[in-house]
C-alpha cells in the first residue's frame, strides 16, 4: 500500500485514498478501516518491509535500506541480527496494542537468536515516540535485560507544525507533481497519528499563532482524536535506556501557516519558516535533551548539519555513527568471548 508509486498515479489515487482512509468511532474512541478493507503489515521481523517504501523497481523511495546494507556489509544478517518492526503508521500508540505485543516478542526472539545479546532499537521520525511509548510501558528489569540502547533519528518529541497543514489543506507527500493535496486530504484527516503529532502544548505557547487566516488566528486547541492521543507521551517520561539522539537543523521547516481569503483552506498556505530538519521543528527534535537529567542511563545528542528529515537515513555520517556503535560492540563481544 505505502508508498506504491503505481498507486498514486492519477485516478488510481482515489482508490488508494479510499483504502487507506480510517473511520473514527466516537463511542469506542478507536478507528477502523472502511468496510471491505483489511490491511496487514507483512513479514513482521524481516527488514524487507522497512528498507524501501515502494517495493517496485520504478521507485527511489529508499527508507532504512542504506543503514541495513551497511550493517550487512559488516556481517549482520537480515532477519537474524537485523530486523524490522513495521507498524500501521496511521494509528497512534493507543491503538497499537497488537503491534507492541509483537514488538516485545521480536526483541526477545532477537536477543535469543544472537547469543543473548541486548538489542539496539533504531527509530525514525514518528517511530521514535512510538518506541518511547513502548519503553515507558516495560519494567526496568526487562529493559536492562533486553535493551542495549535506543538510537533516535529525527525524533518527533513534541509534535510538528506540518500536521496542521495535513488537516487543513492536505499534503502532497512531497510528490506535488503527481499527488493533489485535496485528493489525499480525506485520508490524512482520518489518521489518529496526525492528531497525535500535532504540536504539543509543552513545546508551543498557548498564544503562539500556528495558523493564520483572514478571519481568525489559530493556536493550540483540542478535539476528539487529539484528546484520545495527546497524553500518550506528552510528559516525555525518560525511556530508561541509553539514548543516542541524532537529527538535523538549519533547514526551513513550517513554523506558521498563513492563508489568505483565496487559499483558506482548500489551497496550500504560505509558510513562515522555523528552524528544524525540514519537517520537524527544532524544539521538538531537541525534546530528547529533557532526559539528560532525568535518567541514569546516558543520553548522547548530536546535530548533523544538512540532515534533512528523510535524507538522514542515507547520510554517510549517520551510517558511520551507527556502524561505529554497533560494530565496535561486536568486536567487544568477541574479545570477551
Ligand atoms: C525470519 O525469521 C523468523 C525467526 O527465525 C522466521 O520465523 C521467519 O520465517 C523468517 N522470515 C523470512 C522471510 O525468512
Ligand atoms: C554464539 O556463541 C557461540 C559460542 O560462544 C558461538 O559458537 C556462536 O558463533 C555464537 N553465535 C553468534 C550468532 O554470535
Ligand atoms: C492574526 O495575527 C496577525 C499577526 O499577529 C495579526 O496581524 C492579525 O491581525 C491577526 N488576525 C486576526 C483575525 O486576529
């Protein structure tokens, strides 16, 4: 389903949107696929599903591919010592119960498969708060036994302004030539994860204008899906494992969305930029620093120049950083042996 370039061709995209769209139930506070649609993440545990967003040969949508390749070159084995944990990114952690059960077994299985070696978790973007929520719900004894560290790439710790555009006007997924924002907007509006990643009131002041239109200015305000999800990691409870928090800065990132009479709200706004990695605002990326004094495990933090939100997954400096941690460790294990 995601992100298949063949599916986003004109006309076919309507079908894509209809398949991806969720329906919200105000009674149970949960979402479900539309009738007749069943979506599964395939081959849980294998890296296949997270290496490329689009499996077709047409596409250049590489995701964790470069990091996986570089570790495989150092002797890691796909689906044995390097694994993938795909989840339904349309949902927020309050609806990811089944995923978390599978993730926990995957970590335990990977530990056992590799001579009882503790597992390093690597997250990207929303994968980081999804992982934080998981760690916050495990015992310290379990984390001490199974988790070596948590490497966070471009983590969204306090939400992101861009979600507001998804809700208001839709977002063309960076493919503005092929995808009309209005066509994908119904799907984007239906995702609890968009509500979850709205700017946090602990990172934005209540009087900061986030969206401006001729008749009204908007600051933070809540509604159903937002209320269901806003407290899941709001307090940023420390993960209780060693953290390596890596991200970029210095790139124009949506800071405030400004609409005029004509654009409000079916057309794209003009954007007053903020600092960030192109997608995530800098204050949100820096959220991991809050743990430095709140947990005994170390929190390393490094900013990489030009580490744009997606590009960070294919940057030699980032890959070298991860490789250095993971490979020096393997050597260390052997020497203890
Ligand atoms: C991945 O590894 C698991 C656990 O060893 C195994 O059950 C599964 O069949 C493997 N998947 C693939 C596609 O090789
Ligand atoms: C696990 O340890 C045993 C004994 O020390 C060794 O023979 C084996 O190669 C190790 N396996 C892995 C996957 O490191
Ligand atoms: C919205 O805020 C801007 C900037 O502070 C201000 O110039 C404008 O008058 C405000 N608009 C409304 C409708 O209050």
